């Protein structure tokens, strides 16, 4: 989550870009102790106003969670390895995230393999609430908010049609960008 609202700053710090970063993770306390405290010391206040770390479980719904109010002002959402690690348990959370996100919000996905990203793209063409489990959508999830996403692959095969058939490859990275329209 990046909140890119500008604010005045009299400390001559370069904080005209990103004002606030919100880091969400299931194991945020472990990350905070191991890495994030050092990152905060480097970035705050010289480059950004602040970094907030919050617990978040994407296998549970986003609505009525402590982070729900923070989503609507976000400009970009970054997810790395998250969809693959949670294997089909993220449906409701990400549908709600896209629904709450403002128009123009960017979603950047970096995964070790592309199979969950292909699943996300297939889900974006599902316009009805599912009643049974399928390989693409969990039961009871209304995927219609995902229809507002436009996707572009930004990995190395983007402009090479002869390589695009490898998108379903095993062991290759997958980077996908989406924008909410």
C-alpha cells in the first residue's frame, strides 16, 4: 500500500513522493524485527513520512478487518509470492480489495510461477457469484469487482509472442500488472 498524497514539509526532507507505506503480512512481527526496523531507519523521514506495519491474513475476508479503512486511499498494491503461497485461499480478500480500491489503483503481482496469476485473470471474467467449488473460484465469492481490472504481463515475454506460450511454464517468474478502471 502506498499513499501518495503530498504534504508540506519544513524539514528539507524529500517526502514529496510517497507519504506513507503500509506493510501488511501474516508474519509482520517477524518481518518487522528481522528487516523492517532497519528499513524504517533508512527511509523515514528522509524519503517518506512513515511506515506502518499491520497484521493481515489474506485467507480471511478484508471487509470488517482493521486494514479495510486504509485501502480506499491507496495508489498501488504490491503482492509478492502471496497468491502462490496461499493457493486459492485469497479469493474473497482480493475481490474485496479490488472492490474497495479507488479507480486508477495499480496492482503489481510478482510470483515464482504464473499459475495463480492465470487463475486471477480467469476469475476476472467471472461475473456471477459461485455456488460450488471450482478450480477458478471459491464457492460463494462474487468475482464481479475483478472485471474492472485490466492486465498486462510485464515479465520478459510481454512483447515476444513466441515466448508467451511459456507463460504456463514451471519454475519461471511471473510479473503481472493490473489497473482498476
